[in-house]
């Protein structure tokens, strides 16, 4: 899947230090779940937060940062 970096997603499983979260992202004409880690150490993202993908590790892992602020 090319073009994952820069896509936005919605957190569906809390992301934080020591946690593997989950993000739903629109890809291939649908919405798919990806395992998610914080891009910056110590960062937390609560369920419902909008995030942007800053790194993609195939097949289903992403590193994310806050989409706003």
C-alpha cells in the first residue's frame, strides 16, 4: 500500500508508551484497522483522537502523531 504516510486515521484503541493501540484508516475503498504506536516517545492518543500516519511498516503497523496541535 503506497501512500500511507500522511493519511489520517481515528484511534479505536488507546495509544501510548508501552501500549499497542489501533487506528482505523481509509484504504483501498474501505476502512481497515492497523496496529499503532506513538511517533514521539511518551505521547498518548485517546480513543476518538484524529491522528496522522508518519511511518508505515508493512503489513499492518503504523506510527502516528496528533493530526491537530
